[in-house]
C-alpha cells in the first residue's frame, strides 16, 4: 500500500502497476492477485487516506472554535487531494465504468465527517446556513485540481482554500463575512 501511495503521489493515478509492484518488492502477478484491477488498488489506497481524514474530523469535532475546526479539516482534505494526483477522479471513473461501489463508500465517509464539522460551525455562527458540505468539498476539489500538477500543489491548495474561506478583505475587516 505504501508503494502504491508513493507512486500515485509521484506519478498520479495512472502510475504504472509494474512500477508499484517493483517498489513493493513483489511480482506483478502478486499485485494482481490482491488487486484484480487498477480501480481496486486505487480504492484500497484511497480508503486508508479517507479513514485518516475522517479520524482528523473526529479529533477536530471537540475543538473550541468550530469554524477553525472546519477550516482546518478542509485544509487537510485539500492537501490530501492535491498530494494524491488524480486519485479521486480515477475512482469516480471506475464508478462510471461499471462498478458503482468503487469510491462510493469513501465519498460517503468524507461527506458525513465534513457534515458534522459544518453543523457545529453553523451552530457557533461560524458558517453560513446556506452552505452545504457538498459546496465546500466541491470548492476544495476545484482548488486541488487547479494545483495538483504544481511541485508545491499541497501548499498552494491550502493557501487558496484559506483565501476562498476568508475572502480578499484584510483580516479583521468589519465587513468580512463568515463562511
């Protein structure tokens, strides 16, 4: 799994399966026995990362500043998406190519984790009532896609997300609106 995650981070979701097997120190037949398709390998790599993001959301759920907790988690999602070039799109491609279960469980996990943080942020008056978690994740995805080919894409994704969440007004501007 580590070899696959490293190869995906380096070469994107189209990383060579043979290269992944070589990095893992196994033959390609062994890789194919454990993962019958590229999509299944991507799902396995993605699931572990999504579980980590959901654990981060759970850790942040008790933060005294729910708006900060939500923004921190969205930043983690943006860095994850920018670092794992093409992974989410490749999984969704698998869903469109005949296996609707690939990526679906991970998608639901992310939605649920983010929805809880957003609900806490709304209750604290730190998020607008008309913003949905899908809106925020679409924003994160768009930012991550825009920078995923850049050498410092994860850093850029975090900076752009902060800009999107806080706006272009200087910090402390009375007219600044909450998310």
